[in-house]
């Protein structure tokens, strides 16, 4: 029998009592960014709960008021997993069906439960470092073929390939995607063009957020102790700029104009029931990537369904153009953290580790970016039944990512990660 | 006639009254990190100067005590160039030969001037984002040849190539270089090795530190308004790890274990007298890289002499193994900031922009990294007259970078950026 709350919500709500993710909001009453959770269609004001003295467990009693009044979750994250668990279990207790403390106090209910439409979400964590990986063998294979590599580079099965990303432009969902300017070469042109990117793309990813750092290697079996939770991530890409700049040092401006994240950080505890055997994985990786805790019930892979919706410019209806699943990744979040740290690289609260594009196969309908779907723009894909096609994103197009794990009678969801492409603004060069 | 101070120092001091760079120190009296400058062999305690009410200019009067008591310079940097200039000119006035306020007050002198050996330097800025560029055409050409590219990729003359670096491991000079573990393939081996890097290298760079950020493109002609100053930077590299991981996304673990910076941030105002015509530059770059303020006296290039000294394991004497000069770079700091922002990427106080290896030509004696000097380890170089050679760094080797601009009767120097390679520590994989 599933845990129930006195707060009512539908079975397909992303935010049942089983979830209780963490985020940062501002409200009319409290117009500065501070900590929150969400249940159904109500934001839970954690600062108010702390003020009411309801975080009474040993880890949070003395610090809840302080950490939950901050404009980001980093101080809370730095407290460690026991504190995160205490916060979630306190909330589960307070919002359980027969729990009276909040349910039966109109004053507390009014202060603590705020209709989500009366709140504004803010970036929930201050990004310390952003590393973006490439964990999908499907994605790497297809992208390799598109760019003329007949076979996957052998390092792909050896280690989770990654690059450092840009922290300053990691932004909350809803931030407009201003089409970036840059230098690129069009196909079959010998001259470089300076102009607005003609190949703006999305990348369907999830991002793991480090809660507690370490100055040395983190074993895969210990990684969950450090990972505060997971968000949906759109690592917007300008494929033409990326293509021209990437020799020999990799992507730079093609990625650094924007990365969007969903507002609620879903804990690994909320995802734990959805642990699954992955559809493919490294048979016997290097010792530092071996997960001694691995089992089907604790695999590090989760059955999280992801979808990409596009509302083409001039339309109002979002149309699903792709679906994929994180269980189809070759490496998982534990591998990312272990790889990041094997050379002694230190980690800190607020580090963001992106999975790279989550692609579930070769068909365009399971690809996590347009570059793959459209074979670098050469094979435009239909957008629903509109008669429209797209090679890459056009101005006015809005992209929405969703993700959820399906339980029995409930789902643990991520909310949405959305962004609309708006026209380039030409800087005054002279 | 050169400006003189009542504080005595030799003509080859890095820190005459013409310099007055900014840093962060702790002292016996004030054992927490706070702001400082340096003159000759004396650290200038800026917090004490602020407490004495001597920062009396319009920009600093009300905020000096606060910004100079912080553990990093970011809040001071965020005040903008007028504040930076006011701080430096106030110090130049206070320490001028005939200035009596501090000179004739034993109490103030004792509080404000601390012998450098009685201080500990700390990382002077909190690193927001770290971008590492590749501005040296010499370096790119040689590295290209070493790795089998007969000609430079045409983007090298089109834009300053760059990648995102790791912020968490940017560290103050003197931090040990723990030989990193990683995966790599040895030459002519088909199997990957997991082990301590066998190709630990230095990279002789300078780093530009952003003082004030912007949410849009920064024109080269405006870049100096944003750049707080310059440090020497060693972007330590593990060439074997880098080599194996870099396809297709560029360097990652081969760089992220450590980057070292010198402790004092030298202002562009202190470097301005050393503006020179570069030895090579892009004849007509894209509009966003054109510097409308360019002249020989305001070129954006500085005649900064750099040297690499190596004290081989078991020796005590540092031996100069290479010299180069920042005037031999193809692009400069203004280009880095303009390129970083052309796509709309936002910048923030504390962003670090590295030049990449500063190499002045083909001869090993003017190369800024061992990979170039030794043709990826295949042509070991002699280390002074010791009879020793090195292909890459060995445990116990200490590398010291120095840099200075030579004026008439004084030099504006950077102090040292040093690090000793210490043995790898094997994590417990099982």
C-alpha cells in the first residue's frame, strides 16, 4: 500500500509524498530565494517549517533555520546524506495522510503550503564546477558516424569520456535561449562565417549534483553518499560553432551560452525503488570504475523515462518528438563521480555532473539531440502531424524535457526543463 | 626619474612601488586570510590600512574595511577598475619616498608592513570559471607536429582556441603536485594501462583574472576595464592521460588534478608601461576580435619575460631550462575575453582565463612545456650541467616559474609559481 498524503494530487503528479525533492523559490510573502520542497501542486516552504521548529531531528534541529533561508541549497547539501535523509523523512512524516501537525493547523498550512503558481523557482544550487560526460554508447556511435568515424574510439568502452563545462551559464528552466553568435564553416564553404548559429540544438541529459565533496577518489560504491540528487539538464548546443572550434581542445562556445536545469533536485533515495539492470554496461571496467555494491536492486541505473516536446514557433501545442530512458546509458552517475576523482581532482558541494545526451537507440524517435535525429541537419524530422519539419531549432521553438520514474499508483517526476529559442542579438562590433 | 619608496629594495625586486599587486595572506597577528599588497620584502596589510582610515578616496572610503577583510579579493574586484586604481594610487602615495604618514609612525609601520617570510599566501581569488586558451602559435604548431598533424588546423588563425578548465583544483603556488592516476596507452601497446601518469608535465602560462563580469560580449577595446590583473599559471598536465581521454571532447583528467597560480595579482596599470607590438598577430581577425584601441603603447601585449627553473630530485640548485615571453603570443588577454563572451556567455568576478603554454619558438630552450621540449618524451633534454636529462617530470622534481617586465631601474614582477612533484598515492580500489 503506497504512502499517502493529506495533500491531494493525481496519480500522475511528478511530486507525490514519495518524491519530496528540494529546490529554491521565492514567494509573495517571502520574496527572496529560499529553500523549498514540493508536493502535488503545492510548494512546501522549508524556511517556514524550520521556523516552526518542525525539523526536530538531530542533524537539522540546530541548523535548519539557517540552511533553509539561504538563496541556494549548497550549505544544506554540505551537511551530508544523513541530513538530507532526515529532511525528507521529516517531510514524509509531516505530510502523511494521518499526520495532524500541519494538516489541522490552518495557520501552518497557509504559511507552509504555497500554490506552485504563486511561486518563482530559482537555480537550486550554486554551481561549483560543471563536468559534462558522454555516457550513452548509442549517442557516441551515431555522432561518430555522422562525423565520419566508422568505429567508436576505443576509449569509449574504457572510460566515461567527459569535458569541463561552463558554470556561469547554468540557469533555471524557462530561461530564454538567445541564439548565439559565433564563427563557423558551412558545409562545402571554404570561408568561415561570423553569424548567429544556424544549428542550435538541445541535448537531453540528466545532471547529478554533488552534495558533499572530497579531496580524493570516490569509489562507485560510495558515490551515493556524495550525490545529493538529480535534475533534468538541457546542455544547449550550437553544432556549427562547436564543429569549427573543437580541434584540438573540444567544445567551448558551442556549449557555454546556456545550460538549463529543472527546478527540483530529486534525491537518490526517491529514485532507489527504480533501480534496474541497465540495457548495456561495461563488462569488466578498470578497477576504479568497478562498483562493489552493484546488484539489480542497487545498480546505480534508474528506470527514468525522458521525453522531448517541441512547440514549434507559431504553434501552441507541445508535440513529443523523442523519448528515451536513463537505463540505456552505458555508464552511470557513480561512474561519473569515480572517474572525475580518480586523478585526485577534488569535488565540492554544487558540482554538476551531466550524463551527456541520453539516447536509447538509432531511431530518431529515441534520440536525445537534433544532430543525431536529423543526421546533422541533413534529414529533417517531422514535428508531430503539423506538416512541419525541423533540421535544427528555429527562433520561437520551445523545447520541454520531462522525466519520471513510474511506481505503482504514483510516479517520481522531475518537473520540466524548458527553454524557448529567441532571435540572436548582434553585438555592435565597431 | 623613477618613483621611489621609503621602503628599501633592490633594483631586481619583483615588487617595487611601481607594481603594488594584490593578494591574500594570513599573518601571526591576523591568522585568517585577508587582503594584502607587497613592496620589496614587505607584505602590506590592506586590512590594517583600511582600519587606519587611509583608504580615503571616494570609491574605497566606505567599503575598504569590508572588502579587504574578506578571504579572497572577489568583492574588491567586483567594485571595478576605478576602485582598483584608487587602491593602487593610494598605496603609491602612502609609500612614496617623502610620504610621512606611515614612514614616520612606528606603530603604523609595525602593523602595516609585515616581513614576507612571516606571512602565508593564500589563493587570492575564488575561481568562478576557468577557461584555458591556446594563444601561442609556436606551441600549437609544434604540438600539432608531435601528434602527427602536418599543418595547423585552420581555426588556429581564426579564433583563440580554448577549453573549459577545472576550478576546484586551482591552487596557490607551493601546492604539491601529487602524480595523478589514470588510464592511458603507452606507445606501441594495444592495452590500456591504469597507473600513475608517466608523462607529468608543466605548462608555462599566464592567467588573466576577471574583476567585473558582464552578461554579454566584451569588446577587446573594453576588456581592460574588466580584467583585474594577471598571474603566472602552471596548468600541470598528464600527457598520457590527456592523450587517451581527449577524443572527442578534449582534455579532462589530464588537466584537472592541479593548476597553480602565483600569489600576487599584477594590475594591467602596472603592466601598461610594458605594452609592445607583438612578434606576430592575426592580420585581420573577425570583427569581434578587432581591437579598436590598438597601438604600440596600448597593444594588449606586454613584454613579460618568463622563465622555467627545474630543481631535479636530489638536487638543491634550481636550473633554468627554458625562457619565453608573452609578446610572442598570437592572441592576447583582450582576445580571450572577447572570444569567451561573443556567444553571450556571462562572466563573473573571479573568472580565470589562461593563455595556454607560452612558447617563443621551436628550440627546446624557448618552449613552455616538456611535451614540446622533448618531442613527447622521445628526445630528453639536458638539465643544466648536471649530466641529468628529463623526458618528463620525475618524483621530487620541483618546477619554478618566474616572470617580470623590465623597466629602467626597476622591474614589475610576478613572484614565483612553484610546485614539486610527489609520488602517486594508489587509492584502495577494492
